[in-house]
């Protein structure tokens, strides 16, 4: 609850709407305790008194009744009816949607066809028909408003339930012997409650408006009982001569509906798991940069030079230092592997180079990334957009999430080319076929007409590689492109990348968890831990003689085929939380060679030939007492 309120408070409009709504509800609750005039007492000799009159702060209506008193009691009644209608509609609609979505088949067809019939009628006409059948009255208006909103909740909840009912945890509940009722209550309902809350928060304002509309037409509250809609209906005849009688209830309706809608939008965002990082606003086109001075480009620089790169995530008062000063060097035609546990900062480092870290909450706070001598950090968005895909391309881990499900793969390849240069349809199609052939997709002429879901995971990953190659880039950043593939397809993808690198002179930055991939593809490897490079050097040298204890422990976790019996020990403990990094070596708490000096001061990145290590007591050296 605290986390939810914290996220909600980050949205200023939602916070303002919530505060206004709370004030209105509190006023409505304390109305019986306030020294107000009787809202139903008439005094025709005192009719149409203006605002700020003696004894009538908001004036009087056509019968001399106190508008402030009627406004307070009317607001109380309108809020009660609106909230009650929302609860009734949500409860009945959710129950219908869950039953239809869970049972499916004929039950689903019968229920949803009935819902479709109700939705075929304009909701206000359906509400009028229900009130006409039941007779005028506020309770009947409540029933009508709730009834016309039941299909909305039923259809929304049914769609969510269908997707949940086929999940593995529901199948596991069935195998455990739970009944359908138990599964619905314990597995389905907890997962749809956030959707119900979101739907209620975004529609309750409309229900108040619908109730007010029925009362305005004389079908809701009946005289002398006041609600906001009936007050507007009674004041319409005096709209020109005494407009305050209409403005007073109209402004209150506006305040209530606007505050509920603003709060509902905030509730929707705060309950959305995709936005719980605190980024409740649309991400910027390029990562925000807040650095003082960029380090100078080194002399004799390679194709890509990353210097002292620092990237942080600012979430309210907490600062997560995802990348804490990374140096990388990539030559033309070289493949650099970046390896480390999940959360070590590999992907954030790669995304920072081209300004692809989402802001908010991501911020690049230091360092530089020189591509062919040009600093990419803080470059104008137009320049970054021109270079993305043309000079530096990115292969993402999940091609199904990268490829658009509604477009054919050939059209997406052509679009990737057109983003950087004009090309005709025929020429683009020929280029797309050549790209698919380059990544060894058989029958490329027909496969360009396929949708992503019609391809296997390996085929989709090859399409992702083809898109990265579409504009002949100099550098490809591959972010674990083989993680979800089986061994044979993984080997094929790696072979394709290696062949393309050698034939086209591509530089590749390959992010992976697998030392086997590093051994097969990479010329050099950089090992990351807690946002920093802890060891770097030629692949063969590091694989044969790792010097940092973390690298050695990572390699000890990898099974060897035909290597005989060998104990596979997991690294004890967990990586440190990057918003509370310890002083000294971040790996100290998990290291078997740790000394007291490891916990004091910054650990230097010691260079020895082409091999560098950030450790005071590397593997293979004798331990020295503190």
C-alpha cells in the first residue's frame, strides 16, 4: 500500500485530483453536522437571492431554498449513488466476466452474446428504457446506471480472465486438486482485482454524470429531494436571468468528475506493473545526460571508446548506480564479449552508448562514448536518431518483442532501411530478400511475407540480425541474442554473426552469460560486476588463467563435457544492491580471498600487458595479510 501511494503521489495531477476528491467526500460526510438551513424549506418571498446574500452564502433558488444547503446534501446524495452504482456494476460485471472467461466454450458464447446485445444499445437510451420500465426515482436510476455499465466490466474482465485461465499456475492448481470455485477465488480473482479497481476508478465519474443526467430529465431524484442533476434541471428555466442557480451545481459536478478522472488515471498508472519503476511519464527520446565534463578521447582511439561511463536510475530519494565508471575499447572487425551475472550492468552499459536507457528514471551522470572520435553521450537527438541503425545497430534479446506482430517481416526490414535513406518498393524488397539470405533463412522470397508469429524463435532472431545489418553498420551491439534458443540454433546464430563480422569487418559488442559463447565468438572479454569492469583481456588468456576471483568462480559454475567428475559450486551470497554499494571491492562479501584491505578505498584497475584486473589479491598469487 505504501509503495502504491508513493507511486500515486509522483503523478502531480493524480495527487491534486485525489486531494480535491477527499475534501469533497469529507464535506459530504460532515454535512449532517454542519449548521445548514433545511434544504427543502421554501420561501418564495426570498427567491433568486444572489451569491453572498445575508443568510444565503450561495444565494437561493426559484423557491427561495438555500443553495449552499441543497448543494451539500445534493453532493452527498450524488456521490453515494455514483459510488454505489460503480460497486454494483463492477461486482456483477466482474463475476460475469470471470465465469465466461474461465469456463469458456458454450458458457462463454452464451454469456458474451448476451453482453453484446446489451452493448448494441446506446447506453443512455438503455438507461432511459430501464427507468421508464421501473418508474422515476433515485433508486431506480441507480439500478439503470449500474445495469448499463455491467457489460463494460464484463467484457474487460473476461478478456483478462481468458489470458490468465491458460497460465501454468492455473494448470498447476488444477493438478493439485483444487475445485473450479477454489481456483477462481484463489488464482483468478487476485489477478483481476487490479483491473477491476482501474476500471472503477476511470468510470465512476461517468456514472455520476449519468445519474445526474437522469435526474436532470426528472427520472432520478424526485422533489423536494435534491441531487446535483435535479438542481440543474430545476434551474434551467432561470439560466439567463439567474445563472448562479445553474453554475453552483454545475461547478460541483465539474470538480467531482475532473478529480475522479485525474485520480483514476493516476491509479491506473500506479497499478500498472510496467510503470512501477516510478517512470509515470512518457520516456524521453534519448537518455537524459547530467555530467560536468566529458573525458577527452584517447589518442589512437579505436572504432568505439567508452570512457568512465556512469549511468544511474533516480527513483525519488534513492539513486541506483547501475554503471559505475566503465571503460571499453572496440576495434574495427573485433568482437568484445561482456559477461557477468544478471544485474551487473551489462545491458545498461550497452543501452547508454546510444542513449536508449529510459529517462525517467535513467540518467547518464558521467563519462563519454566516442564513436570514430565523436562523443555520443549528450549528442543532439537528431544525430543519435540518424546514427541508430545506420552506424550502430542493436540486436535485442527477445525478437518477438522487437518485431511488430501486425506487420510482415519484409515490410519491417524495408522500414528499417527507409528510416535512413529513400528506397523504392521493388528495391527495398530485393534488399530485404538479400538480407534474409545473408542470415541463412531458406526460401527468403516467400518468408518476407511471413508475420513474426509464423516463424520459429531462431528464425525471428535471424530476422533481428538482418534488421541490424540493413544499413551496413560499423558496430553491432548484441544483447544476449542466443539466450532463449536451443543449442543447435544458438550455434547457427553465432556462426552467422562470426561470418558476417569477418566478411563485412563489423565490430561486435556481445553481451552474454555463457562462457561457451565467449570462447566461440569473442576476441576479448570484459567481466562486469556491480556496474564495473573487474577483469578484461584476450579471451584465451582469461579462459586459461582467470585472475579475478569472481571470473574464476563464474567459470567454475560452467559444466564441462567429458571433463570427468567436478563439483559445480554456486557463488555464495548475492550481488550487492547498487544503491548501497559497499566501500572497496563490491565482491568482497562473496570472495574466498578477501582481506581487510579489500574493504578500504577504491580498488585500482591494474594493467599487465593486455590483461587488466581490479583486485588486490588476484587468483594465482599468494595471499598477503592485511
